[in-house]
């Protein structure tokens, strides 16, 4: 099984960042984890630090550049097509699910509170990729 | 449906106003022999059958009202014939006979007024019957409409009384007929403005309903966020620090945990309930696949309860797949919850093709179980939001599950009913059109 070398978390909520990092560190202790607070910061980081992350966790509701805007800008660059994107949000609205799928997100994960459940959901989401 | 009631009543009222115009023109003509008034009478007389016919098309699906309308039309015809008769015999009658002729005619008009009131009441009854099944805020909307309908009826009634009184005065004093004409116009104008007010109120209520729905949607979504944080940190304490807690501390923490779960379920249910009203995509939906997905959602519970679930052949219908999945999940989960102690749950899902009156295909989907059932006294109540047939301590739940089911089914222009024998099981029957939208 291949490991994600670099993982990017894009979320404006520090507690959610911390919780997700905890899960990711337990799944892939060797991966390089980077956190950014909004879509604009994330796009700037990706541009300045090649290669692009192999796995991106993307919140939808963020200030400045939100998840939808990040997705449509990110997907325009053909250099980034290898990156696997998991939407990581509180919203379970079918419209959000459909829209992010249309914009090219690979998975949609609704935020949970239990660490075990979160790890299980992440593993399921990437089981054929990493 | 409010529009329908309003339209039927408006058309009836307009027809009645036209009859009053014909009457006043006829009387004016008899008194003054003015040919213009005769022409006005003929004009109103010719308009009336068309007006009556336009009400017919609105009543097709209501046999009682079709019958009532037939009577109304017969009375209209009788009144018109009588008006014409009086004109024809006028050169040969005395004042006394003329008076008795007028009295006879007025009696028919009175019957017409009563008949129209009867039809309006029937429409109101129909409206209130349909509305009473809806939620409280919709009930409030219905009574607004009802109030305004009654208000417009009263306006018509008073217009009629005033006209009657004024036309008598006119007959006695042989004054200018144009006064009567302008009275009719004035009352028609008042009626129109009352109806416009009714329309504005309707729009307002529709907007308020939509606002309330989107408020519920946003509120439940925003409540989830802090609750999830509470859960994350409670879980952390349980995971990392439980060993340092006293027995009391551990106990209290478990209660916090349980309450979080309950509140989560409640918010999720309210969220789902509000979400049903949001616009969603209809597509060809294989109910067999939906049933499999629902069972997958409930797999842990099915195993835990050692339940047997038999699913017959199920159709493909035009529906919102997410809502169908929720419908099936809620109904199966209900059967898995209200089980008899010491008896393995047995759940059967069957389907039957039905033909609706309008020729469209319909499907009857039947969910039956061998659970504890419920008293049939509550067979309506269980579909109302926050209503439950069993105590919360015995069977925990939010009281929203079946309300969601009903809202989903109604959203798809179908209906859901429940039957049960306590101690033997329940049967939930759903009717869904095959090609809705």
C-alpha cells in the first residue's frame, strides 16, 4: 500500500484541524501534514511548494476563498490532477455533496466527533488510493 | 387549495352580482321603460350562463359540489325566466299583481343567495378539512384564509342587502336608475379590493412558511457545530482521563455523553424534516436498491436484534433517491425498535401495482412487522411531529421519524397509512405514483 507523502488540511477551525491531525497521525505517522486556514492560503502554499499534496482535506465554509472556490481554481491546473481531495465539512446537505462532486472532489466526509469513527471513514475514503 | 376555494367563491359571487345587475336593470326598465336598461338586462342575462359554466370546470373532482352547482344553475335559470316573464306580462298587470310578481322573484333570489352560501360553506369545509391535517402554522394560514373568505362573503351579503333595500326604495320613488348602477359598481369594487387583500395575505403566509423552513434548516445546522465540539472533548476526557475520575465523575460523564447523543438525534431529525421541503432532484429510482441501502444503514441493528427481513420485488419509480432511502430507513428502523421481548423481529416489504383514477400507475408498498404494534386510536397521531405512541423511557426516540416519513410521501404526492393490532405487529402502507414530476 502506497502512503500519502504530503497531506494538506484546509480548515479555518483550529479545533477541527487538531482533531483531524490526531486521526491522520495515527493512520500515517510518517506523512508530512500541513494545515492552512482558508482557500487563499492553501492555493498560495501549493503554488510555492511543489510537488502538490497527495491528499487534501477541504472544509467548505471558510473566509476569503471558501471550499467551492478553492476546488474550482485548484482543478483548473492540470499539474494538480494527481491530488486526491476529501471534502471535510459539517454540512450534510445533498446540494453541497452534488456540487463538490461536480467540481471534482473525490470524497465527501461529514465531520464526526469520535476519533475511531473518523479514522474508519478516512480509511474507507482512500482504500483504493493509499 | 386555498386558491381553488377562493376562485370558486369569487366566481360564484361574480355570477351573483351579475344576477343582481340583471334584476335592477329589469326593475328600472319596468319603472322607466328606458330601452337602455332593457339592453343592460339582456346583456347581464346572456353573461350569466357563461359565468356559471366557468365554475363547473373547478368542481369536477367534487361530486357533492357538482350537484350543488346543478341546483344553483337551475335557480339562476328560473330567476332569469321569471325576470323575462315579468317584462312580458307588464302591459297587462295591475300594481298589486306586479308587487306579488316581484315578491315571487325575490324569493328565488333569496334561494340563490342561500345556495351560494351553502356552496361557499362546502368549499370552506373542504378547505378546513384539508388544512387541519397540516402543521400548526399551516392551520393558522388556513384560518386567515377562512376569515378573509368569510369577510368577503359578508361583504357580498351586505352588498346584496343594500342593493335589495335600495332597489325597493327606487321602485317606490321612481328615482334615477343610474344611482343603482353606481351602487352595484361600488360594491363590485369593494369586493374586488377585499379579494386583493386576501391575495396579499396569501402571498405573505407563503413567504412566512418558507422563511420558517429555512430558519429551521439553518438553526439545526448551526447547532450541530458546537455540539460536535462538546462531543469531541467529552470523548477525549473519556478516552484519556477516565482513570483519574471518581465513580460519580464517570457516571456523570456518561450522562453527558447520552444527552449529547439524544440532542444529536433530535437536531439531525429536525434538520431532515426541514430539508424535505428544499428542492431536490427527481430521478428514476430503483426501490430494491433503496431497500438494500437502507438495510446497509441499519446492518448493526439488524444483527444485534437478530432480525429477518424479507423483501419482495420492488418497482422503479420517479422519486428523490435520498428521501426514499430515508423513508425506508425510518420505517425499517421503527420495526427494529418496537420489537416484542424474546421474539426475533420479522419484517416484510411487499409491493403491488395499482391504477389511480386518473389512469396513472401507482405503487402500494407494504411494510409489515411482528412487533409490539400500537393502539389504532393513535394511527393518525403517530405521524404528527413530536407525537409518540409509547413512552420515551421505554423506547427512546425523537418523535420525528414517522412525521418525516409522511412529509416525504406527501412530497411525492402519495400517502401513508398505518394499521396495527397491539401485541401482534404493525402494517405501514405507502401509495406512491410511478411517474411523479
